[in-house]
C-alpha cells in the first residue's frame, strides 16, 4: 500500500501549500513576481490583489488585468491566486465574475477578505462556485482572511468548510478593529508575539486549521529592509504558533520566509531513514537509535518530507520513492 493510504486510514490528509504567499497589487509588481516564480520555481505562491491593488474607480479594469495575467503564458507554475473585494463590497461579484469566469483553470485559489461570519464565507463560496462551474472548474480552493471579531468567533466553522484550504491572519485590520484598545505596536515584532489579544487570535486560527487539516498562514511583516526581522518572525510563527505559511509583501521577504519554514536537512534525512525502515516492516513499530516509532510519528515525518519537497529541497532517493504519487488503476494494469 502507498504510505498515504497506510498512515491516514479513515482520515483526511492535511493540506500542504508552499510556505510563502507573496502579495502583489500593481501590474509592475505582479509581472515581477511572476518572473521571480519562474526563476525560483513553485516554492512560493503569488496572490494578485484586487482589494488593495485597485485604485478607486478602476476596480473592473484591475480585475481584468488580473485575469489577463493569470491566463498569460508566464503563469507557468499555476500557483497564483487572487484576492477579491470583500463579500459586502459592490465590487465583489464583478471581481469573481471576471477573474473566475475567464481564468478559472489558471487561478490557484481565491482569497476572501473581511468576512464577519461563516455565513459570509459560505455566501461568497456560492458565488465563486456559480462562475467556476460555468467555466468548467469544480471545487476552486478558497483562502479566508481572519481579521474581524466575527470571523475569529467562527474560525472553527470556517476552517471546517471543505472548499476552504487556508486561513490567513490579517493583523492590521484585527488590531484596528479594537479602536485603540490594542496599541499599534502590537502589529509589529516583538509585541505581535506577546500581546494577549493578538496571541489569542493567532492561536485560535492555527488551532482551527490543524483541527481540520487546513493551512494557517501568518500575517505580514511590515519591515522590508531588514531580512533578519522577517526571518525571525517566520521562525517564531512556525516554532511557537504552529503556522506553516506566511505572507510576503516584498520580493526580499520571500527567501527568508521559505528558508524559515523549510525543514532542516538533518531532519529530512532522519525522516527518510525512519520511513524507509517503517516501510520495510509494513509500517509496524520500529526501534531507531533506541527510540520507538510507530504510525503516529510516521505521520509527522511524512509531513516533514512533503514540506521539504514543497520548498524545493533535494531529497534522498528513499524519500523520493516514498513521495511518488500512488499509481492509478490504469497505470497498474
């Protein structure tokens, strides 16, 4: 049996996405991001931004530009999504109609900002599905920004929606929604990792995602000149808060974020060795260097290898064989 069948019997496998989600709003930055993705490969996603990227009065033209770039030959990795206007905006449905209606097979996901409840998300997904189905796309993935009190209150219900694959923390809008009760410095390091209300929000989002096998995406770092700050934020998001993905708002932030979320080579080699031995014993318990391992730890090391592959690491041959897709019935005949 393929490892994915053995290790997740009766369970949904957790979703895994590239560790960095890079936002770009203007045509110049969108094209620059596409060129960088072609150079580095699909180790990071790009999100084209209609919400903050479109100038007032230019919303429809901006949505058409996003759709045009999604359909461009330069979208070689098919790992570009789009953030549309929020569901209460008069521009929301037109964004979806243009982007999903004309680029349904080339857009990786749609990002929904500022929902105030699970009902808002469900209503937005219904609209997305109407236009996606017309264009022949089923189950277009949806990412949701958690940045309001209502969305945080319903975060577990939002994470449970089958079409939702990622929840992102919108720290700036979340802090602003407290109207001064949370100081502005809680949007930045170090206070973003210690202020109780911000910490609570981050932990609720991460917990909801992991409960349903979805991807928690950490908020942006506004520091764009000092890559060490970006790297430290990403490391803390991963090690202390359980996040597996993080926003980028400047090309210089992409590599530090990817590196921070990439498993260490020693851990990758350990995972490959453990899973190789486990496979030889038909996934029964093993003793590796005096430590017991069973299917619980195998699932952990399986995700280590998956994350390493997403980050573009060269894997040991034994690991590469384990990660090969399960053959289809046609291939096995």
